[in-house]
């Protein structure tokens, strides 16, 4: 132990320096800086009206047929009309997403917490994690279907495989943000390793963990829909292939609309959690 | 041995030697440094940067183990962090995800004790943070953050307070204010204080003794008594005696800085100069 201490140079390693990525930063490209005024909100709505109306008008003006590009009004009507038929599929996709994501996120969080405690093990494991992160897990779906059939199982596994590594690398980045002065503070009161983890490391990692959860959830959604398109008779992805094969384009776009809404809801959910629990970093 | 006995220092540093093993070789930070701090005393440690001041303080806190030598608190050797020693770190070191109340309760939480609410309320009032308990560190100025850090350090009623360049990042007015606050707290509690600083004025204002460390490897080069009465008014601080003492110490430190960097000794090889 003696001599193994780090040279104390805390003034140079400010805790703020390591925080280049945060949920609030990530939100910047989506929501812009700060809160919008009423006029800005009105402008955003006006732009939407102009775009949607413009598309509708142009499609009608040039007599574009529905099977090539349905107009916004046709999509809106399809969404309203078909929703009772689409709704169960939305449910199936949500089941796959929530269960696969939960499994993947829990495994990813635990692995990140364990691995960062042992820098040596981290070095060994790092290249394999990279493979997990960069491999599109969608590619494994045919194999999973072969092994587990056309039910929920292969899809849930694929979602977990897609979400887990994303959660893990981001959480690991968070856990690695050691602030020696804060750990020293805890140690000066005789804190145990476990106490240091729960009271210093975990809260410091929280913003990055939330980023990881958000990215993991969105990757999970992509993978769930993709897996549904590969095989099996249910889920929103399956609806996409079905509607497009039947050239029911308004219905097809209605499903796309539902999927993007789902993505936005995931983003907003984690953004709000971050605002509530990790705003100290802003 | 009891704390009050004339023979036993409150904090006794005997031949403290510390070698850091770094990637680029061993670094001798402290070399047989000896220093006694007596009960109810304020001792400041000054010296050229990189001379091992912080290393010495961290060893006193029990956070760092010495390579050789001993540090005794009331005659008992310190082998690890000790609840009778409070630390005020550089730049407040508050936990940004906790509000002030939660930051101040942190020591009790780690110890698994019930917070001493009356004592904390007294301290919070003393440093002028009444009504700020729900604020988060980022909402407060550097001076206020450091006030909260002082309350946290005193929360467990330590008999020794170690302060590691606590006001280095503050502007000079806030710094003077904080110095006055430390003096007030000391007059109130008579807590033994070891204070590390780059500012000679600050050291003289606060201390009973100013210890000058040599450039690395650190050992005690000079020691000065500061005989002025407390509370130390602006008038006292403007006297010729204070001015002369300031200059003497300044000359000492400059002398230490130009002195050949390292006294090679025995096995320790100095290959890296800390910036």
C-alpha cells in the first residue's frame, strides 16, 4: 500500500473536466438551447403546417398515386382507421422492447460496474465489448429464429443483445470518471468500497448511465422492428412488411408514424429522468 | 497519554518520508520531515510549489501511508483515516448531486450515525449559510461552497482540522473574508489547525507558527513564530513587523526555489520533476 498512492494533484483534475458528454449535451441537437418562447413554439407549428400542407398540395397537384406516396391526410386517416388493427402489434413490439431492454440493461449495468472495478479485466474484455457494440445484432436474428422459433424469444434476445452493450459502454465510461478528491473525501470518513461505489461512483456515473439507457432503448426499438421484419407473424415490423407487400401505403406510413412517435417518447422519457436526477451536471 | 499533556504534541510528525512510485520512476516527495503541532495551535505550511506540502497533509490525514516515519495523533500512530481529523480540501470538493444539507450530512451517513442537528445548525449559522440548505453547490459562489465544506469538516467535531490550500481558488476579498471566518471559528472552538497555503499573508494572518518546507524532497527548512495577538485586526496586519516577517518568509521560499532541485540521498532516485 505504501507508495502506491497517487500523487495528490487535485487542483489540476477538476471534476468538471471529465464531463464532456452528458444527457443535456446530447439533447442539444434535438431540442436546441434552452426553453422556447410562445412565439418560437408557434413558429415550429407553422413550419409543420406549411410542410405538411405543402406535401399534401403538391401530391394532389401532380396526381401522385397513393401506392407511390400517400398524402398526409390519407396517412392520418389510415392511422385513425387501422389503429384498432395495429394496436395489438404495437403491444407485441412493446413487450419485446421492454423485456429485451430490461434484461440487456441490467446485464450491461452490472457488467460495467464490475469491470470498471478491475482495470486489468477491463483491458482484456474491451476488444470483445467492441465486437458486441459494433456487430448489428439484427444479423443474428435468422439464426435465433432457427434455434428459438417464431415467437417472442428470438426477438427479446436480439433486443437484449443490441441494448446491453450500448448501456454497458456508456455506463462504464461513467464509472470510470474517478474523481480522486471525492473518493478521498469518502475515505477520510472511513467509507467502505461498497459505500464509495454507491455514494460516489454511482451518482457520478448516473448522467452517463442515462445516456446509455436512452441509446440502448432506441437501439432496442430498431432491433425489435428489424427482427419482426425478418420473420414471425406479429409486431409493428411485421405490419410494415405486410402493408408494403399489399401496397397499402397509407397504412404503411401510419406504422412508420407510430414508430417515430415511440422513438421520441423514449427520448423524452430519459430526458425527463435526466433532468430530474442528473441536472446537477448541467 | 492524554491530549493536554505538555510533552505530547497533538500531531507529531517524525521523519516522514514518502516515495511515490510513478510510471517514470520513483519520486521522493518528503524526506525525513519532522514537525510537531501542539493542541489548539494553528500552524501554516508554506513552501515552493511541488515541495510536498499536500503530501504531508494527506499523510497527516491518514489517507496516504508514509514510506517510512510516523505520524502520531495524541501519541497514537495514525494508520488510516481518523474521525478525530477533519479535512477541508482544495476547491470545496462538495458532491454536486447533493444539496448543502445532504453534503453536510455526508460524514454522518458514511459513519452510520445520526446527524448532530443542533451542532450543524450552530455551524451553519456561524459561517452564514442559514437558509441555503436546499441549494446545490453549482448555485453557490466559491466562497459559499468552501463555507459549506468547512461545516462538513467540523460536523464530526474533530480535534484537528487539516486545510489543504482551501482558499487558493477564491478572489482576494473572499479569501480575506474566509480567513477571518477561520479565525472566528478557531477562537470559538480552539480546534488545532494545520493550514497549507501559497499565500504568506494568509499564513501570517492565521497562524501561531509558519513552517517553511524546503523544495522537494520536502523537509522543514525554517519555522517562524507569529506573536501577534488575536483577533488580528487590519492595523496589526499593516505593521512593520508583519511586513518584515512576510518578506523574510518570501526570501526563504525564493531561496528554496533557486536551490539545486534535489538532494540525492541513498536509494531514492529523482527522475521526474512535478510540474
